[in-house]
């Protein structure tokens, strides 16, 4: 009797394995077209095509470019044209004299030069009127 029960249990396990294998096969057949189509998806972090260096030709810049500002409790530094600078360090014939949240000021024999982190963005302070009606 125990042998018959074991055989029935083994048959059920075999059926479950076959059913599971069939289920995996059906899922693979259903989702294979989606996997092929995923090659067409764009990277959401990629810059727009008109900003890509390969499409627009070489990017022409004049002078040093401020790329990042790093401010901690003990030190301020800036990434300028791919190199890290702190206050007092020399960049060509200029010296870094100030690093703020959005700009770096360089001083050279010809005067001061301001490098802006976002050169095309300007801050505007808007004030609400005291007589604003709802």
C-alpha cells in the first residue's frame, strides 16, 4: 500500500514539474517579443540628440568652464575644465579667490573673471504685493 501511495506522489510531482515547465515555456513565448522590443527603448538619462557631441560636431568653449562646486563644512572646491581647484590655487595665470554655490571668481593680472555654474540661468526675486486679493 505504501508503495502505491509513493508512486502516486511521484506521478503528481512529475505532473507538477511538467506543468511548471510548460508554464515557463508559455511565458517565454509571450514575453520574447517584449524582450526584443526593449532594444529600442531610450536611456532616460541620455541627453537629447541635439546636445550629443557626436551629432553637433565639436563643442567650442572659450576659456575655463565651471562644471561643479563642492562645498563642505571645512573646504570649498570646484571642478573647472575637468580639474579640481580650491581657494588659492592657480589656474593658468589666474588664482581662485572665491567659490560660492553657483560661481567661482578667478583673479589674474588682467582683473577678475567670474565662472558661472549655470551661465544661462539668472536668479530673480519675486515679492508678493501687500495688497494681493484672493
